[in-house]
C-alpha cells in the first residue's frame, strides 16, 4: 500500500515533468493556432493547469488506494 507521502511525491514528480512538456508544447502549438502570448504568460497558463493536475493526480491516487484498486495479490 502506498503512503500519503509516497502518493504526493509521485504526483509532484509526474506533474513537474508534465509542466515542462506543457509549456514547451504551448510555445510550439499556440502560434500555429493564432494564440500569440509571451513566455511568461505561457508559463502562467502551464502553472495553473499544473496545479489542477497535481490535485487531480493526488486525489485519484488516494481514491484508488482507499478502495485498494489494482492491488496486487500475494
């Protein structure tokens, strides 16, 4: 069983990597669809979605742990 701290660490690492990917993809894709914003704005948009993603990941992990979903049998 994963601890709450373990769940948070996993979620943070996952989301930090996701943040980098999100900002990089926004910088590349936004101009292609006519959205022209500076790097600072792209980073803010990425940060907002990152916080949302972190909360989502943590809550889902806790729900799965609570109900022991996908627990391996021994």
